[in-house]
């Protein structure tokens, strides 16, 4: 399945727009990751622990969105947008939203 942030697929004809689809992932951080991130904040640098958690959330949200689109008969999702939010201390959410479409000759 093609997943893109663009509203069209170059050289392809969208036969029908099916529905808006989304996938959500709510991830909790743990005490060890929080401690390691605070050390990184003090000495500088990137927090690989949090970067990995963000990547995991993004992949889960995209996979869930793709599964929903597939169940609706779509073969592509266009206009995909990713949003990341902090819900409360130690919790983060990733939402992937797009338009499920059927693309001719894909």
C-alpha cells in the first residue's frame, strides 16, 4: 500500500476517495528512560531513548492507519499527517491521519 503526505500520486489516477482514516499510539515512558533523558539534557546531546519511543509510536500509528484503510478497500493513503502530543508527564501520543483512496492501476 502506498502511503504519502502528498494529496496526489504523480502519474496515477485516484478512482475514488473512500474515507478519512487514522491510527493512534499512546506510549508511556518509564523511569529509567526518563532518568537517562534527564542526564542527556544536562550534558547535551540527543536522547536516543526518547527518539526510539517516538519512532515506535509513529510506526504503530502508521500501521494501524494502513490496516484500517486496507479493510475499507483502499490501496493507498494520501495526505498523511503525523501529530505528536504529550498527554501528561511520561505519556506521549502519536496520531497518523490520511485519506484512504483507491488508485487505478496501482
